[in-house]
């Protein structure tokens, strides 16, 4: 897969975001791996990311995008009006990332946390890296 999303597999907001993306990506252009899983850990090592990374990550054509840039680039690839969110890429990254980090730092408090990573529906299973 050319586009891989690394996500926090125990975060309720992150899991909901993955399901949101799956439903709006009928061509299956995005693959997924949890940061906690073996495939996610291999990607972290391959791309020399901080092992304690606490971010939504998009790997697209061997290039790594983090935080708000990753999220907005994913929106660009979704069906419907979600593509319009990519227009926010014109806002300087440090400004966008302040908002991203505020949400990310409060996600467990606001949305909760699971004890383990989600199990994808059978029809989505092939989109998840082992």
C-alpha cells in the first residue's frame, strides 16, 4: 500500500477516526496499523520516528506526515466534502498543530481509552497491516 495511517489503537477518538476513514475510502487507498502493533512498530523503526510518538501519522509514497498535516492530507483523499478540509493546509503548520495538539493531549480525557486495539470488521481486515 502506498498510503498507510498509523494510529493510537487504544484511543477511542483514533479508532472512531479510522472507522470514519474506512467508510469514506471506498477505493481502499489507505491501509492502517496501530502504533502499538507489530506492523506499526516496524514502520516507526523504518522511518526513524520517535518510539514514543503520540501522533496521527500518514506515510504516503515513503514520505512521513504528522499531526495536522497528516489528518488534512487524509481528508484530501476521502469522498465527499471532506476534501475541502485540505484547504486548511495553507495555514502555517505551527498554527494548525497547536489546535491538533490541544485535541490530542485531551483525547483520552474527552473520548476515553480502550484496554486493547480494536478488531476490524471482516470486510476491512485486509486494510490492516499485521
